[in-house]
């Protein structure tokens, strides 16, 4: 990877093996957006502007139950807080870049792009053209997500209302959550959050989701601290 081009191509190749994993979620994201009444242009705009799978799905789900804009913004904010940690971790590797360049790369930051990049940067901390490697991996993911979202939006406009695909978003979140339940802390967080979400289903202003998230995080941290202590 002695040139920016070779680093970019290496990033594309490194990101390719995980592309199939995001295809179903992007398709469902597109379908769900038009199913709740967004126009194809609005649905595609949501995908292009937000570009964060979990928060996109959460926002769509909240819009489906007529949550207030404030609740939608706060929920997506909490979901996306992890990107601040990702950014801090990547910052030393991208230090030479201008603020504008960092801002552009920040838009492309996803869980998968971070995982691919930080693994390579940790393995070879002195590798040249790190930004180009990250750009290659991130653009591979971005293009796949947007393309599949567009397909999902088109498919969603063809689906008769009688088919009712309301179950698609909960199933998608289940698919995201189950692989993460690797220890007691994660399991406790999921259990507490799930129970709270059910009990607070009729909370005013749809505050149940945020309450569930905060209590779930607290439960996970408590179990983890007890395990270590």
C-alpha cells in the first residue's frame, strides 16, 4: 500500500467480506421507511443523510407510533453515541488530515468500517495512507447500504398494504441484538431494557424507549462492575 490508490483498493477488499451482512438490514430499512408513509424521496433522503442503520430503524419505528420529534432525536442521539468512542479511537491514526477531511470521513463511519479499519491500523500502526484505506472500506459499505436501501424503497412501494410488514423492524433488531449477547452484562442489559420497554409501552411522549435504554445500560454496567470487583 505504497500509494493512496493501492491503500484505497486494499480498503475496498477488506470491507467486501462483510457486505452481505448489511444487505438484509438495508433492504428492510428501505421497505420500512415507505411502509410508514414516507415518500420514496423522503425515505432515500433519510438513508443518505443519517446513514446509520440502527438509528434509522429506530427513527422509523418511532415515527410509525407518532413519537414526538424530540423523542426521535434523543433516541437516535443515544444510539449513535458509540461513534464518539469510535472517532476517539481512530483520531490518532488520522491526525494529519484537515478538519474538512475528517468531517467527510466521519459521515462514512459505521460499526463495520470502524472494525475493519482499526483491526488493520492496530496490526500495522505504521502503514501509510490510512485515510485512503478507511475511505475504501467505508465507501464499499456506503454504496452497498444505499443501493440496497433504494431497492427496498422500490420494493416497499409495490407491496400491498394488506401485507403489513410491521414485524420487519422488530425482527431486524432481534437479529442485531442476539449475536451481541455474549456475556452476563450484555444479557442483563438486554433483559432489563426489554422488560422496561414492555412495561413502559404506554409512557407519555414515547419515553419508554429512552427509559429502557438508560436502565439497560445501567444494568449492564452494574453487572460488569460486580463481575470485575
